[in-house]
């Protein structure tokens, strides 16, 4: 469904098609500043909302200043019946304060299906996890999955301002007691030893530099210090996986309806797309992003952030060329394999072929 908005003069695809309205089942206090919001996923959406440990949901705060934000799933797939995100209040932050203050059991929130690449390759690996503050959220899901579903082990280095701000302190203590040989947790408290410096991180992480992979999630300076320390310790870039907790600037629930040649737009390219086992052929207006073209045609192409930052929309070019408006996630080797972000892709040749199915 689309309407023209008076404010922007654009045709927008209304959000009903994009997200799913999920019922909030429970809201749990974690610390003074953090709450876990638990969602009910109805049976008919169970497949759409399947996820892997470390992935996130994108949700939308309603109202006149509607805003979308990503929140990592703190629940663990196959271990928890319901999906849960854990939100830490950010000073003057719009959505985190709304989630912590306003959201109640029984409310409904518009949510996009799980997405993200902050996911261990296998639950049999030995992992080093480095978390700061709310960065623990995806880590809890990974830790529980590795311990309870896999055979790997986890070393967690977890930094917080003080002992009152440690989210999941009790659950981590219980897990360490239950799996003493497979989980080791070191707490770093700024109130006790100051901000963790690169030198301090090097000393702390040194004994674990040989682990299969390192996952980093937390405030920017903390992650930069941890990543630099790991690189100094000789850990390859591809063994370091980083999740950046930034706020979305746009609204991924709102898609732009592209102007076709019939609407007075420029003659576009022709694109063949393989999606969910079916082949589709469409016109691709020159200034329209592939994702908008596909969704406007009623195709269920995947996406999450719509701003080149998550890769949920990645697909592979098999013929022709495309350019991207923005890319913050695909690396050189991804691009060399022909991967592009559907939400940012524009046609660069008259004929293009792509697949979402590999
Ligand atoms: C993949 C991913 C997973 C995430 N997972 C989690 C999670 O599990 N838990 C979690 O708590 N967070 C998570 N985040 C972060 C989350 O999405 C939000 O960024 C966070 O909650 C802050 O959003 P907000 O709306 O409260 O703050 P915003 O309104 O976005 O504000 C952020 C900061 O910017 C400042 N600010 C805002 N507007 C202005 C302005 N005009 N001028 C100057 N400063 C301004 C605010 O004061 C605040 O300090 C995740 C992010 C990503 C991308
Ligand atoms: S939807 Fe996130 S990068 Fe395209």
C-alpha cells in the first residue's frame, strides 16, 4: 500500500508490509538502567523470526517522532521459548528511554525479522568475547548457545562502569558455576581500575589470542582499544568480529516507491532476480535502489537497516554491474565475490542479474 506524503512529496510504502506487530509479553528489570523486553511470536511468524545467536531485531518507536533502532537478542535460539532484547538507557536517547520507561506487557511493537552477522561460525569453536556495557546482550545469547548447544568454550572479558551497572551478573555467575571448564568471566570495573587502555587490554587478552575467533561489542573507544590490542597480539582481522551499537538515522520501515518510465521517470535497466527459488524479471529505474524496486513489486526481499550498515539485504551479482550508494559492512573479499547490498544497489549496466538464493 502506498500514499503520497504532504511533507515530503514522496510516494512511501506504508510500514504494514515491512514489519510485524509483536505482542510484548513481559518487561524485566535487569539493572537500574537496563530492561529486557520479551516478545510473543505467533506460530505463523515462527519461521520468519528464527534467529542465530548474536543477531538483532529492528523495532520502531511509534508516535510523532517515530524512530527505528536495532537491539540484539539476549535470548538464545532453541533454548528460550520467547524472543527477548535487552535495552540500556542512553542519556537523552529517544528510543532506549521509551523502551525502559513506557513499554509494558500487552503493548504491541512493530518489529523486523532477525538479522546480522555477529554470529559464531560454529558452536564448537573456542571463543574470546569482549563486551562493554550493553554489548553483553548478544554475548549472553552466544555464551548460552555455545555452552548448552555446542561443545566450544568461552572466555568473556566484560567491562562496566561500576558493579551496579553489570547486566546479567547473576546469570553469568550461575553459568560459570555450571560450566567451570568451559566458561571463564573476567570483570573490568571502571570505578576500580579506570578506563581499560590498549596496554591493559593487551595484557588481559594476550593469553587468549590463539582462540578460534574474537567477538567485540561495546562503546566505540573500548572496542577500538580491544581490536588494536588483538591486532598487536597477531590476531588476523578475519578472526575479529565487531558489532557497533549505533542508532539508525533513517526509518527502515518506510520504503520509497521508485518512479518507473511510465510514471515519467527515466528509462531504466532490466534486472533478473532469483529470490526464494523463483526467477523474476523487472524494470529497474536508474535512481532506485534494488530493494525498493523489489518490494514495490510485491517481492519479499530481505532487509533490516536500509542504510548499508547491516548486510541483511546482501545478494550476489551474476551478470552486469551495479554501484552502491553506501557500504559500511561488505569487505573487499565480499565485493570480489560479487556481493552487493540490495538496499544501496543502483544499476550500472542496462542488464543485470542477481541472486539472493546462494
Ligand atoms: C546491531 C545493533 C545492535 C544493538 N543492540 C543493542 C542492545 O542490545 N542493547 C542496547 O541497549 N542498544 C543496542 N544498540 C544500540 C541502539 O540501537 C541505540 O543506538 C541505542 O539504544 C540509543 O538509541 P536512543 O534512541 O536511545 O538514542 P538516540 O536518540 O539515538 O541518541 C543517542 C545519543 O546521541 C545523543 N543525541 C541524540 N540526538 C542528538 C542531537 N541532535 N545532538 C547531539 N546528540 C544527540 C543522545 O544524547 C544520546 O547520547 C544496538 C545497535 C545496533 C546497530
Ligand atoms: S538492509 Fe542493512 S545493509 Fe541493506
